[in-house]
């Protein structure tokens, strides 16, 4: 049986790697839609000591924890994320 794969309703990309892990350009999730470009927000991921590790962008329909759940925790042990609120660019903890 040939099942059609379902594309995610969000996608994210790492833009800055503050821990030099080679993550710039990493995108997710694995079933991302590369044409998804609406509702862009910026995010910042932090370790448990709240040291900035990665910065990136996310598009689509999301709750805010997706980059952390998909990448940050498994790859770098990160547990905190901030998301900008859009128009004024203020970052808030999610």
C-alpha cells in the first residue's frame, strides 16, 4: 500500500550556533514543507543555566516548543526556549 506522506504544519531552521556544533542550516521536522513561509517568528534556545546555544526561525502553525522538542533537547540537552512576539521583536519564555 502506497501511503502519501503528510507534511508538517510548521518548519524551523537554525540560523546561529553559539556552541559551534555545526548546526547552522539544520532544518526540521523531518517531514517539513520547504514552501511553508507564513507566520515567521524567531526563537532562541538555552541550556539549563540559560546560556544561549542556538537562534533560529520558525514558520507556520506552532506552539513554540517544536524546535526544542525536535532538535534542541536531543542534540544539545537544551531545556529553555524564547520566542519573539512578532511585531515588536520582544523575546518571551515559552
